[in-house]
C-alpha cells in the first residue's frame, strides 16, 4: 500500500524568507503523480503544484517549486519570498496513474512571521 | 458558480436526524469523491465515483450513503450518525484519463453531531 509521510507537524518562516516542507512516500509503482495542496483557515483545499513521476524536471509554479528525488522517494516543497497569505496547512499527496485514489500525508502547519 | 460547490457549509444534527450533503462540480469532470477530515488525522477517502459508478467504498459505515445521479452532482445522505462522525466533509472532482489527474476540492461542510 502507498503511504505518504510528513514528519514535521509545524514550521515557521519569516516573511520574505524561504522555507522547505518535507514529504516522503512509499510505493512500488513507477507511474504516479505527486501533489502539494494548501488548506488555509477558510478550509478550502487548493492545489499548489503537481509533479509527474516520469518527468525528471522539477515542477515550478511562481514562488513554489519542488525537489523531486524519485530514487529516494522524496518530494519537498520550497516556498520562496514567503508571504503572510502562505500561512496554512500544507498536504503532500500521492496517486498512481491507474487508481484515482489520492493518499494524503498528515499535513504540516506553516506560520509566517511578519 | 465555478469550481466545486458544497452545501450546506455548516450543519448541526442530532443522532436521530436524517440529512444530506450536496456537492456540485462545474468543471466537466467525470469523477467525484467524498473525503472526511477529522482533527489531527489525515484526510480519509470515503467514496469514489467514476462516470456515475461507485468504484470505491473505503469501508465506510452504512450510516453514510452516497448518491451520484449524474457526473456533476454528488450527495452524501446521513442517518443515525455518531458524535465521532463530526468532521469536515470535503467533496472533490477530477478528470480521469486526462494528463494531469489533479483533484479539485469544494469548500467543505462542517458537520457537528450532537
């Protein structure tokens, strides 16, 4: 069975600084997708970034980028130039291409200090 | 309306009540999902519908009954719930068979069982 592990329950970052959120996963499959979702206090789950396992290039979306290490089964999220609006809970998620089921980590609460 | 909508946003019900949660997706997707989010636990997938057919039931108690009349609407019928069923219930949709596979979430229904 696939598992997703986010071992850090909380992190804090100074506004305008950079922070990296860690995620590891376990799977025996070779064709899969990884996601980072953001859940602010409003509770709406928002997709931040997506990575296809077959792509070697790390995904980037504006201030958000990932460090995808397939052999190590690691998928970390880097947030550059942190803003107050980045404060939220962040979830790492995995799905295989063949199965629509998303497996989520426990999430990490990110706070941004002004 | 755009994206995924859910009604009601908040619901308080007694253990003997019957109520329904509604989800509607305006994205033209072919798959819909129900998740349960409890405090300090990862998101739990409850049900998956692909092309209106239920493809996954994650050992959910029978007091939760899903209904998918068409690819845009998803309901979760509730009856004789327990206090431990109090949680945030999230609906999501995705386009299976596409190149991206990400799920888009609604704002959730905060359910309190008294």
